């Protein structure tokens, strides 16, 4: 049925020091993720890495402190994704808490300004701006920073993206991924970097005597925003990021989160009280991202800035409507992409680095198309669309990669081999963006495939789903589902527990047109378990005897909770 291979996730060491305080199954799950004792699982805020360890921090906080003292006009230059939106909101809320009176923000329109602090975006800024602070962008904005400096503006770059060959001539750059930066965690999202700048700024202002003993601003009120941006940007949840995310999740579950996130959670029909990271990643984050893909991300930032619950609800409903439009557009584009793949001659075997282009596609949604096709083909994929109606001769591409293929480095290699072929690029190991001339698409597609062929082995091209082995009989309980749900925070590089077992398909039925609802009997004890599998129906019934990889989740239909298996993969046995 599928070429996917199931493999047991190996233990990275032996659990130690847990005593009787943690279930043995969870000890095993943690050990497979590099957590061997309670000290590595205690996500206390006082264990965060020091902001002073980040390079460029001193210059940044001195500039910000001076701007606050001088009542200077500060412009936050954000990005049009969830990380950029939450980072912008953190910057604005945080700077106001720390005494800044004149703080505004701007978010580029991807179809007008392009990505980051471009000269076009700088040209749109009012003359009174004295200090520009980028959030989740800027490390590649050489021309944009130069344009701002030429207008007499000072510039602080806060970013987490990988730098290119040349850095912008900013007054300060704070980025854990700069070459030579010794900050121990390279995994901070853009919102995390901005939060760290605020922590360092507060410490600096404290040393300057700006606060009395009883009125120091509490920056922990921003952690719900930090958690959302970190999870949505799919950065690895190393220990430092898990501390930030866990603190933010606790604020949200205790109903101390900002009005905007609370409204987005409710609009997605999730419960704030039982919120988990997958809710942020699959329900809340996409609603914010949709604004940047199809409309104006200012709508998303305003949702995160308002403290009025009624206004937040209004924004959340608008964002949900845009997200529904995005879903429909994405579904149509993915269907077209799948037809392209199906009609290509043995594409899965003959093409390793897959490029796709359709003139009618929307540039704001091609990243989602690339992601879906990457999952299906287990190949690095780049999807392209015209840059805009006013610029039909240029394409914008969005890339998604697989483990072992650093997509930004691949683009850098193509750029070195074929100077001028790529007009602009940037990104991470697993995702990147680029632009090129429409007439150069075929040449680029060949170059991308050539690099993928060189770098990827047959083993890397085998899709693998790692599991935590069998769930013991008798543990398919609501109590165990709750324990697993809140034992994270789970996310990128710290994945949710997935188990595998053999079952008899006792019964099944369709939900809608593509989803399966199954009753699975465990032959070890004859217990029958409720299960669902989304987008799984292909016109054939599921196997009578099957091997399944699944998550143990909670079904809270109509307020009644029960355990349920969320199937990720099934195969006949």
C-alpha cells in the first residue's frame, strides 16, 4: 500500500534518576529523544540561556535604551508569516512595557515589497522614523539596510535565518546563526530572538535605575506569543525552546494569554483549557499565516495587539475566513501539482529534486504545495508561481526539503555554479525561498535536480516513520492519553509519541469522502479501540489484519472525553 518504512526510534541513552515519579513508558519515550532524567525535563524559566550570550546584544540594547530615553520614533519591520507576526507583536508590546512611547510597525506585502527590509519597503516608511528594528528578517537585507541608513535611520537587525556571504551594514545584528556566534542554541525562532532582546534591554534598563523595586515590567506576559511563533515556524524544540513554549502554553491554558490568540483558539473550535502544541501548529498558526499569504499580515498583527476581546473575536473570524479561502486554493493547486507529477514519466524514480510551475498559481500558497508534494514524494520540492500581475517575467519559488538535504545550501551551490540564475534566495535547512526569471525556470529545474542527485543517497530517499515501538496492552486509556498529551511540549525535533501495533479491523466506515473511522481489535487482549485516519480512503476497504502506526489522542466530542487512535500509517499483514 505504501513505500513508507516503519522503524523503531532508538534509545539515545538509559533513563536515570526518575524514581517512581514518571511512568516507565514515558521514560522510554524521553530517552529516545535525548532526555534521560528529571533535570532535562524541568522546563523552568530560570534555566533559559542568558541573553548576554547572544552576539550583538550589547549594541542593540544600547541603541534601544537611547531611543527610549530620547523618545525616538521606532519602526518594527516584521515578516508576513506567523513567526514574523508574533515577533512584531512581542516587539511592540515589549518595548511599550519598557517605556517606549513612539513604536509603530510595518509588514511588507509580498507582492509589492518582496521579502524582508527591501529598498521598496524602506521607501514606504515615513520621514520621522529614527530607528528601524527588523524582526524575523534582515540578515540578508543588504540593500534595504543601506537604503534606511541613507535616509538617516539607524537599524537593528534581529533575525534567525542563515546569513549570506555579506552582512548588511546595520548598527547592530542579533542572530544566533551568525558565523562565530557562540550562543549555545541555534534554534531560536525570530520571535524568540526578539524576546531575548527585550530580556537584555530590561536588564540594561534595570542597571541604569529605570525601574523601582515594585514596577519592573513583567515580560513573561509575552510568552504565549513566543510559544505560538516558535511552534508555527517549525524550529527545533531544543531544551531552551521547550522552556519558552511550555511557559507560553501554561499561560494560554490558564486563560492568561492575549485576547487575539484566545480568540483564534476559539475560532478553530479548540479548547483553551486543554490546548497543546499541535493546536497551535495546525489550527492557530495557519489562520495567521493565511493573512500574509492572501491578504495583509497587518490584520494578523492587529489581532495579536488588541486587548479588547470583542475586537479580537472580529479579527479571528476574518482570519478564519481568509484561511478557508487559502485551504480551497491550496487544495486546487495541490490537485494540479499531483496531476503534473502523475503525467511526468516515472517522476519519482527519474527526478530527485522536483520543481513545479503553473502560471495560474498563487505565490502566497506555493510553499504549502511544495510541502504537500514533499510529503507524498519524499523528495525536495520547489513550487513556483508568477511574482505578481505587474511582474510576469519573474517567478517566486518556495522550497521544502527532506532530512539530509540542506535546501538553502543547495540553492547557494546552484548560485555558485550558475551565477545570475537565481536572483535572490534565503532560508533554512528544511525550507527556503527564491526568485528567478521565468525564462530561466527550465535551466534552474535541471540544476536543482543535479544537486539533489549528487547529495542524496538511496537510503535518504526512503521515507521512514519512526515509532516508539508497541503500546503495551491495557495502556490504551484516557489517563495515558492525557499523560502523553501534556508530557512535551512536542514539536519539531521533539516529536509526539507514535506507537505501532498489529490489529484486526473489526469494523470501519467513511467519514465524509476521504476519512476513515475504524474499530480495531487488539489480539493480545481482545480490546476494541476507536480509531480515525484522515485522507486515507482510496476506494478500497482497509486490510482485515493490519499494522498501524498511531498517536494515542483524546476525543472530546460534545464535551465527553475518550481515548482514540489517530492513525498515521497502515499496511496489511
